[in-house]
C-alpha cells in the first residue's frame, strides 16, 4: 500500500507471489530460470535462481536407483 501525494491510498494485489527472499536473505523478484549446481561426479542438480519455495531437481543416479 502506498500513500499518494493527493492524500489517497493505493494498494496492489497479485494472485501469485511476486518476490521471494534470495540466498542473501534479501527480497528479490522471482526467477524460475534453472541453473546447474554441484558437479557431475558429486550429484549434478539444477534449481531455480530464486523461487518462492526451496526446489531442486536431481540429475538422477548412475545406476538408476532411487535415493
């Protein structure tokens, strides 16, 4: 909600989150672009740059077994 120069108030509402706390704990725009984390030999994964909830996707395992 913002106070306008003419004395009125303005509010903005969204059906979905617009910002989330990033790795540094600061509020930033949500960015669902996937980035690689880790190395192939220690479990390559991808995760969104800045998502409203913690998410990461595994590259799977070498033997196809679930962990």
